[in-house]
């Protein structure tokens, strides 16, 4: 083929792998998968995960093992039951409720220690 003439697509380009000529499938920069979260959704998810961790940490301080087990199962089930929620207002409300329940648990544990 003459220099400067048209080449078949991929020939001699970065899209061709050195071994075997297999084409690399590279996602174009700036294209995200359809399941990617928006920034707001990502931040909200972080809030939910942080609340879940705080609740589990607080439950560790419950003195009775049976109560710890019950509360851990309760927390796990509540979060699982609401994992598919998508309405922003509902999620915010659930986070607020969860924080209030966490504070109540922490107050109760503090009273029990004194």
C-alpha cells in the first residue's frame, strides 16, 4: 500500500493490539454506564451507608447479647426493605428518621451506663 494512502480501519492504530491483532474495546472518555449515579445520588448513598455503620457501631454497646442480635437484625431488615427507594424526599425523610432513632439508642445506652 502506498504511503499516505487510506488504511483499513484499525490498521497500525492504537485500537489494534500487538498480539494477534485483537481489537481493544475501550469506552470513550466521558461516557458513563447507564447505571452510574449522579453526584446527588452518590452523596445520598454515602449518607445512608454512614448512618448504617453508625447504627451498627451503637448496637455493639448494647449489653445484652439477645438485644444486640435483635437490634442488628432489625437494622439490617429496615435498610434492606428500603434499598430500592428512589424518591429523594422519601430518602431524606428516612435518613432523618434513622438519625433520630440512632440518637434515641445512644441516649438510652448512655442512661443505662450511668
